[in-house]
């Protein structure tokens, strides 16, 4: 009865989608840049070009993904300042977030090239793949695709400051409950990237360099639009710029430390994605290209489900702050229910349209043949992964990031041990490990959430 009563609460549905839709549109902008690159490169005849862009994008998204707390933290602090009607504080948060994004861009740029060399060196290994006890063939990383990935990644770093700045700007605008500007930033970024990718790669024949240049210009175009749009909300808010606060460490501490555990959680998750790319790369260029297709599908799913997670985060956090058990329950039922519906739609869609999705991303027959056997894993990913995304929203809203970090560590450690056992099974073993990792992460969060609920600590804790 309680579930149906909550589901009939139209106000909760409206609140969920008012938060979910803009978050989905802003979240999905980053992985779509890589997806478009993969699709365009898939039109070229050589598999190593597609594999190079796929692996280079994976390395780049690893670095950028570790810093996505810039968006979450900025949204939280900006929304609080707006609630206080403190225009000066809203401006200070904007300045701090922008400076922090550029500072982190410099730090990451200094470690990026050594990091990429380390990751790419792991691919310089011949490897035999056993299946059912028999050697099915020798897989060797292609030097051309490794060098192409190195070139692509080096170029993409020029867009890193813009990518982090976009995180900050999107987070700030959403904190002010302005969903139109993040949508505009997303549209500009992806339209420019798609147009320039086609022009540079297919017509000017610039290869992986052209794909990287298109992504760089697209990210900076989105950032410029975001900076230009700042004047509209700032005109409506009374308040002065307080530059003196930037000199005081006490003013920086909340922004610097509130997302510490979320950062480590994100770091472990990005390492898991990176290991999939590296392990697949050691099995050959067709395998890494096929894995990139499946990961692109997963990224689109995850960023969509993350929209519901952010809705849960905001609405559950509000409910916990208001000590409203009813609002907390209703939010979890409605947002969680829609998240499950969306994941089921994706799973059914991949059952019937999985080959079409793969064919859309590449015309290379060898890559298609390597990707087709992975459709069952792509089908199961949304059904397994949805739980971790929904519970993430609950724990962030409850400011219990420590539990998220710890569950991620346990799941990752288990995945490493299982990976060692299933190593001889090649790419299929790799995807079984990854699915197990996602399932255990969601299961642990669910168990912890249940224990907290049994102790009645969501509201009283």
C-alpha cells in the first residue's frame, strides 16, 4: 500500500524529473564526445584508428572522471548560498570553483603524460588466450594503434581545462536551479564535436589527430558559452565580488575537503574502467575496439541513471534535513522505480537492437564480429549497474560518502582476486569480472542501507 501511495504522488514525480532531465543532459555531454569520436573513426577501414581513439578516450575520461566532484560540490555549495539569498557568497563559490578547476587542470596535466606512458606500456605484450583449455590464438597489441592512442591522448589534454571548467559551470548553474544553460553547454559541445569530427576525419583525412582536435574545440566552445552565460544569473542576484576571501584558507576548506571520500570512490571506479581498456588492449586491437563499443554503451546508460541518482541525492538530502521519513520513502520509491524502468528498457533494447547499436558505431567487420559476442554483457549491465547508481544517490544525499568509498574498495578487491582466477578466459573472463564488480558494489550498498534503516539512522542519525 505504501509503495502505490508513493507512486501516485504526482508532485514527487515532477520533482524527480525536474532534477533528472537537466542532470542527464549535462552528464551525458562528456561521454558523448568520446562516443562520437568512436563512431566517426569506425567509418575508417583500419581497426587500429578506432582502437586508438577508444583507448585514448578511455585514458582521458579516466582523468576527467576522477574530478567529477567539481560538479557535485559546486552544485551543493551554490544551492545553499542561493537558499540563503547571499549573492556575495554565490559569486565567491563561482570564483573558487573556477580557480580550483584550473588548478587541478595544471596538476593533472603534469602527471598525464607519465600516466599515459605507463598505461600504454602495459599493452606492449604478446598474449595467448586460452578458451576451454585450448589455445584459441595469439593476440598482439598493434604498434600503430598504441602510437595512435598516445597521439590522441596528448592532443586531448589541451581540452582538459575546458572539461573541468564545464564541470564547474554546470554545477554552479544547476545549484541556482538553472537547467537551460547546462543544456545549452551540452548542445554546443556535442554539435560542434560531431560536425568537426566528420569534417576533420572523413573529409580532411586528419585521422586520430583530427578526432582529438574536434573534441578540443568542442569542449572549449562549451566552456566559452558557459562563461558568456554567467552574466544572466549574476545580473539578477544582489551582491558584490569579494576577492579577499580567496586569500583565506578557511574559506577554501569546505570546497576542498567535503568531497574527499567521493573522490576516492570515483578514482577506484575509474581505475576499474581503465583496467578493462588495458586488459582488452593486450588481447588485440579488434578486442579493444569492441570493448570500447560496449563501454560507450555502458557510459551512456550510467550517465542517464546518474540523473536519477542526483535526483535522489537532492530530494533525499532535503527529506533527511527536514526529518521527513515520508518524503524520504516516497523519493526512493519514485526515483528508484523510474531508474529500474529505464534500466529494463535499455536491457530489452539491447536484446533486440544490440547488433544495430554495434553496427552504428563501426563499419569494420572484424570489430563487429568481436563485439557481437559481448551483447549479453551489454544487456546485463543496466540491470546490474542500476542498483549502485541509485544507492549512490541515497548515500550522497545523506552525506555518508565514507560507506560509498568502503564498499567500492571491497568490491574492487574482490574483482581483482576474481580477475586473477578468470584471467585465462580472456575477454569473456574480463566482462564476467566487471559485471561481478558492479553487482557486488550495488549489493554492499543495499546491505549497508538496510542496516542503517533498521537502526533508524537515516533521519535520527
